[in-house]
């Protein structure tokens, strides 16, 4: 059975010590492996990753998504030709 990435966004709740699913107000980010995430102010930026777990260099991404933690909206801030599908 192949393992697949999830398009869902999860938040760790330190009070209950569990991961909880965050419901976004718009389209969730696409499935990606190995992306980085950084917090700047009230936004979480997701950069890069890969479409698949392969050595194919065309699966490497240069995309950037921004999640606003006040509104739970996600925005595509990166190059349009390199987004995950």
C-alpha cells in the first residue's frame, strides 16, 4: 500500500497534546512532500516540497503558500507554473 501526502492542514494543540485538523475557508494547499514551513507575524509560509517521493527532478517545487492564522485562509504567493497538482 502506497503512502500518500494529505492536503489537510493540522495544528498542534499544546493544551490537549494532540494534532487537530484546521478547516480552511478556501481551497486547501495541494499535496506535497518535504516542504518547509515558517511563521512570520500572523502568517505561516509553506515553501517548496515535491509532488512525489521519487528522484525525478521535475517533481521538485518552487511554490509558496501563505496561511493567515486569523482568517484561516490560504493564499498562493509563488510562481504559478510550479504549484503542486
